[in-house]
C-alpha cells in the first residue's frame, strides 16, 4: 500500500510550548490530508481536513487557532499544537488521500505521533 | 442515526474459526467501502477495499457488499491470535467528500 510518514513518532513537551507534527505522502500526491486525534480506548476523532493550497476545514469543537494546519504541497501537511496543555496529550494521526498506485482513490494513515504534555 | 455503524464488541472467536464483522451505512449514494485494522497503540492499516456488490477475496479476508441493504461485512477465515485488533469500517460517498469511519469492532481471537 501507499506510504504516509509522520514525524516525530513521539514527543514530550512542557505545558505552554508549541509542537509541530509533519505528515508526508511518500509515493503519491495527496489531494486531501486529514488530521485525527485518538484518546486511549476511544475511536478516531477527525479534527480537520485540508486541501493543498487552501485553508483547512475544522470539525465542530476543534479550535482552529490552537491547532494550526498548513498544507503547503501535495505531499506535505503540518499540524502545530500551539500552547499545548496536558489535556492535549493524545495520539495524533494524519491521513492522506489520493490516487495511489492502484489508481483508486484511497485514504492511507500515517503511523501516528504520540504527544505527551507535562 | 450514525452515518456508519458497527457493533463495538468485543467479538470473541476461537483460533481457526471464521470471524464475521458487520457494518451498516446510511448514505445510499456511498461508492467506496474500506476495512481498516488498528492494533492497540498503532494507527489504522488498510486491509480491504470494495466498490461493487458481491464478494471480494484477499487471502484469508473476504469483504462483502450489499448496496441495496446498505451493508458491508468482513470475514476473516482461519482466525489467528494476531488478528486480534479493532476493525474500522469506512465509507466514501464519492467526489472529495470525507471518508466516514465507524467506531470500530474489537476482535479477540482466543488461542
């Protein structure tokens, strides 16, 4: 299947700092990228959807000023958690959607970033 | 009504048995259907996609789609303990709309 990478895979930061997470589609051009958050033993929660070159669309209840998304190219999207607090500690997963080598419009997930805010 | 519904489980099956995972969806114009597997602490991994009515087989996995009944299922033959995971059903209504995920069914394969 198609490869989506995320960096870093885990990060620990102090409360009040900002953290940037990168998501890259390595072997296909992603028309759309998605950012999800997952708390322990809970299901995936979609945070926002972004298309290259345009502003992200945030889901209800997700603060766009706190979770900054930049989709600079068809292979790169970044999520910045600004002024992180302990309640932001979670597993953040990006997903890229596009025409993979199979020629079908499919959504693939990155390996996730585990954020711990002290 | 949730857009994509799955029984949360856990579904427990003995090793070697067939595990049957079910999913229903509400949008009649849905076009693409996916099954993802998610191990605890890991991100989801695509295991099957299906686009037309009927069965699609890949190894021990068979996806079944019935658009008239708005129902998609995943069968896992000869279940192994390594199949123990949460299985997410996902539905795409076409175009550039977002893919909608179910909340997942937790499968436990008992050795």
